C-alpha cells in the first residue's frame, strides 16, 4: 500500500506527487521494496527470539569490524517520527533545525536517513509528506508498521519490534550501500522497539508537557551531537555498548534505566552543546519552532 503510493508519485499520481521513494542509483532498491511490500500481511509473523542473538552480541564486542575490509564510513540513522518529530502528539522543538542538519550537504556525504514508523502505512505517508516536504526524496526508505514484528509474549499483538536485520537485508541489495550493526542507529522513544539490537538504539524520552518552554526540550540538539560523535566510529554498536553514549559508562541491554542518557545532566549538556557547535559550524540556524509550523499538520 504505502510503497505503491510512492511508486504512483513517480508516475504523476497527485497522491504524494512531490515525492519519489528513492533516487538514482537506488532504483533497484525501490523495485525490490515495492515487490516485497505488496506481499506483506496485516499480521506479521512473531519473532522467534526476544533477545539479542549471540552473533549480534559478539559483533558489539569489537571496535573494528573483523575479517575483510568493510566500509563503515557511511552511517544510517532510522527515525521513528513518533518521538522524533512529535511526542505525545505535540511537535518536538528544533525539528526544522534537525532536519536541516540531516539533509545538509556535509551530513548527506556520510549519513543516510530512513523513516520507520509504528503507524499504519497511509498515516505514515501523510506525516512524511508534511514533515519532510521537498526533502522527502532524500530519504533512503520509508517503512511503516507492516514491516515490524509481533512480540508473542505480549498481550498486545500489534507489531511492536523493529528487527534491524530487515533493514540490513534491504540495504544489501545490489547498487545499495550496505549497512549493518556497525553503521546503524535507530532513534526511537520505545524501549521495546530495539530489543533485538539494543546497542544500535538511541532511546529518546517522551516530551514532558509540564514544561511549556519549548527550548527546554533539547533532545534533537543532543541527537545532532550524538550522530556527529558516531560519525567517526567504525562500530557504533560497540561504541554505545562501551560507554560512548553515556560518556564512559557501559550499557547493559537488559537495563532500561542505563539507556536513559538524558537523565544525567552532565551527559545531556555535553550532547546538547556538541550539537550546537556542529550546527554553528554548518551555519544552520538553531530555532525551536519551524517557520512553517501548522497546527493542522498530521501527527502519528
């Protein structure tokens, strides 16, 4: 459904007519994504494993990819818009600034950006169009809840888990730049979403609506600082596991509290200030509100 809407846009359909799904030389990736999505079902198969695989955990123990030379200079960030663009239905401050950073020429030289939302495909289509506008064609891919997995241990049988192996298989197609646990970061406010690859997860908090001052929510400024720090890492999962995100404190994948980096004032201040330095160097305006914010913009 969703991918077909993007395909229709390429042929002049007025629905999302300003968007294309992937630009050249990614046309083969687009074709494969369209064909696989058409076979997706409304009830994704449950995951057989509800914890990181031994192979994944082993890969997070080395700072440099072993064996043959693997190009890890290009990174991938995956955004859950419910938590990045909005939180509790309220637009998160600095979204425009964060978006300007993602699609800056310098950033795009080393970072791919993808959207993977827990919402239904048609809803994601509307939000992507509203959120990204003319920059939407620069997204590597846009996935919705039909690409997620069901947690068989949960009473809630809606898809909740994001298995990043699905993304890595997708980017492994010919003519695509392959990504892996060495290069991928998922920014998501759901702790459970990344249970299978916890060291590729940048957990973000829900917005605290008790604080009406928009500038107090600096999470997206922090995200800029974190992404820039991850830029130079040969294995981002190793970097997160061994204290990169927490400025030296190792993270246990089973400890949710240990992954709440923003709770520590010094850690949060470090990433916020780092993000501001990056934005100033790139001459990107730092502003809480978008110039084109609309109260009627769709939310997830």
